[in-house]
C-alpha cells in the first residue's frame, strides 16, 4: 500500500481546496495565477499549499462576488479592500 504524504497541518493542496469549495483545481490555479489567491508554502516537489481557513473563505467570497457578474478587476479590488479592513 502506498501512503500519500500529507501536507503540514492547516495547509491544503490545490485539489483539496477545489474539492472543499466545489470548483475545479484549474479554477484554484487560475485564481492563484491572477493574484486572487496566495499560497502559504510550496512543497519540495513544487506543489502549492494553501492556508486552509483563509483560502476556503476567500474562494467562497470570490464565488459569491462572481454570482453578481462583476469583472475580475472589481473582484480583486473588493478582496483588497476586505483584506485591508482585516489588518
């Protein structure tokens, strides 16, 4: 039996994030590529790892905003404003 290596506690791989929020892994990769999501770490093999709580909340927020048919530039601005309020 082959054992999968688990990411450090509190970190999720791209596919795990996608599965938990109900989107395709390519969606998570795209959001990361355009700057809507940030990675928390990268494995030695190059896999991106995401902070579980922050990323799940952020993807849910992105999906909610997308349902309002707003462009990605507007979504980015809303997320930046939201992050600034958290600090």
